[in-house]
């Protein structure tokens, strides 16, 4: 159990470093780019993806400690809920702020790809380690 919390702490550190790198690159991009191509919500979106990634990873790691079938269900449910949430956010923003819609959508897509890739790699590593912990005989 302590090893799982160690993996979670390590994930938080890695996610924080990943987010700080993205925020740094976003800051450089914002500084170098004209104001009309950068959405004002770029940094809040980075925070949103950070928190969402943290929550989803926690749910999936807890599910992977149980039956593998439960993990599959949780993974599919979290993916569907996440996509529905994203769809609602995107549609609401596009209708309320049509002037910034393209910039917002492009930024959202880039962050979605980056954080989803990070999430997938992290959850695969975590589930492999948890499975290897289960298969080791206790001494």
C-alpha cells in the first residue's frame, strides 16, 4: 500500500514538472506572439488539465488495485465523462465567445493531446507496477 502512495506522489511530482514546462513554453509563446492569436484562458486551461489529470489518475490507480475488469470499466467511464465534459466546455465557450473560439479550440486541442499522452503513459506504468507488486510473493 505504501508503494502505491509512493507511485502517486511520484506521479504528482512528474505531472507538476510536466505542467510547469508546458506553462513555461506557453508563457514564452504568449510573450513572442501577437495578442490576437493567444486565448486569454491559456493558463487557466493548463490548470484545468492539471487538476483533471490528477483526479483521473487517482481514480484509475485505485481501480487497478482491484479487479482488472473494474479498471477497464473505470477507464471507459472516465474517458466518456471526460469527453462529454470537454464537449460541453467547448460548445459553451464557442457560443459565448465566438471571437476567441478558434484560438481557444486550438489551445484546448494542443493541451488535450499533451495531457492525454502523459496520462496514458503514466497509467500504463502505474498499472504495470501495481500488477508486478501483486505477483511478487510476500516475504
